[in-house]
């Protein structure tokens, strides 16, 4: 159990003990409504702990944004249900509350909380799926940028190094998103980049030619990418 989990366990345990001590020792009228609220409050403490733990699980930065509302829901549910139990207990001093009232109120609070958690969790899954999709469609260009940067570092020729740095800049400012219409030309780029690394520091003229070929292919790739976006 990591430190974060231990913290939530400790806080939940403290809340549970304090609630039980206060709720059971304060001389509230021990009505049926009073006892009905007690298990609902215990459920709220446990459920609040579980929701808070789930909300802060290890996720990406972007999808973690959706964990904060869930964390808030867990805390509000716990606090709301505990407050409701005390209100019901206090009202018991003055009137005899019908059993159905605390049951309906507690079930409604629980139901609203469950709907909120499910809705946020669904949004969280959608965001993670989108992140995974974005990672896939940008993988090709990220790989090209890394490969070209590596080739720049390997280059021993000053003149060629400048050309390669210019090429690296062109990759850097190219559209990172791929699509099906670009797969063929990106495969050609992949082969040319691989060939460029093989000829580097062995044949200067051939290396220059490879740089020119990659520049042309990259420009073509960017034109196709722009055209594809304009159609959509």
C-alpha cells in the first residue's frame, strides 16, 4: 500500500470513529429513523473512501482532470449523508419521523452519487481512449523527429550537419497527425530516413541526395495532410 492509499485509509478510519462516537453517544432519541440512517452513513464513509481512491489512481495528466470531479463527488456524498443522518437524529427530538422519509432521502442521495460517478467514469474512459488514439496517429512523426535528431548528432561533416538541422526543423514544424492517406508516403519517408543513416559519414554526395529526397517527400506529405484536413 503506497503513502497516498495509507492516507485515505487513515482519514476514512478517523471519520468512521468520530461519526460512530458522536452519533451513538450524543443522546439522540433512538427512533427507527435514527437507526435507519446509521448503516447508510457507514456505507457513505466506505463508498466515499473507495470513490476517492479510484479518482486518484495512476492515470495520464489529461484524463486525471476528470478524476477531480469524481473525488469531489466522493467527499460530498460522504459529508452529505453524514449531515443527513445528524439532521434526522436532531429532528427526532421534536417529531416522530416516518421510516420511509430517511430511506427515500438516503437512497436518492446514493442514487445521485452513483449516477455522477458512472458519468464521470465514462468520460474518463473516453478521454483515455482518445489519448491512446492520439498517441497512435502521432507516433510516425514523433519517430521521424527522434530519428533525424539522432542522425544530426551522428553527423561528422559540418556542412551536412547544417543541412540535417534544417531538415530536423522541417520535421519539427510538420503536422504531427497521420491518417490513412499518408501511410504510403510515410513508409517511403521511413525507408529514406533509414537509408540516410546508413549512408551518413560514408558518402557525402549520396547523403545530400537523400536529404533532398526526404525534404521533397516531407513537403508532399504535408501538402496531402493539409488537403485531407480541408476536405473534412
